[in-house]
C-alpha cells in the first residue's frame, strides 16, 4: 500500500497539533521562563513543519502526474491475495482476542495459543510454532513478573490450582 505524501503529511500535522495542544496543559514551573511543556512543543513544531512539507510535496507530485494518474492511495499486489488479507487481519484479531479473553483464560495459555496460531499461519512448522510460543511466553512472563513487577492475568489457572 502506498499513500500519497499529502495524506501522510496531514496525519502528521493533526498529530502535531494535538500534541502541541496537550503540551500547553502541562503545569508551569514557578520562577522559570520555561517549563515541562517546552520540549514537547518544540517537537510538535518540528513535526508540524515536516507534515506541511510532506503535504506540499504530495500535492506537487499529484499536480505533476495529473489528478487522475496519481491516486491518494495505491494498493500493492498483496491486497488482492485472500491468504495475505487473512494473515493481515489475524494480527489485530489476536490483539482483540487477548483484550477480551486474557482475564478469563489467563496470560500464559492465551499467549501460547495466539502465538502458535500466528506463527503457524505465517509459515512456521507446527512444532517450531509451539516451541517458539512457549519460549516467548515464558520470557515475557518472567520479564513482566520479575523485572517490571507488572502482574499479568492469571485466568483459569488461578482457579484450578487453589
């Protein structure tokens, strides 16, 4: 998929304006001419300038090619392959499934199932998918519980082993 630079620039300009507006709500420091909002506002101004430059370049490219020959959005060949579209929808589907089911099922079993499904669907063998999913799940569980001290949902495991 290829977007015209004007579309990307518009998204960046909207984000920059929202970021600048939010940064102005930061509290000011007593006795200083600048506060914690200074750097976010400067970054927002830089993003705004880059977004405006992208809009100008995109409109110039569109004018040069003629409005009919330069679409705002051009799909790649992958968009016409049903298997690729299914693979693309599996990633947000897995995220939604995790959000909806993590408290019920629990982090460990759900992540193993979702990762195995994604890895297998994207080309790994079934054995490798299961092995990688279990290894990644263990590493994530240890990282969140031991290093970051963030509790992950226990789900059905907490009711089965009490």
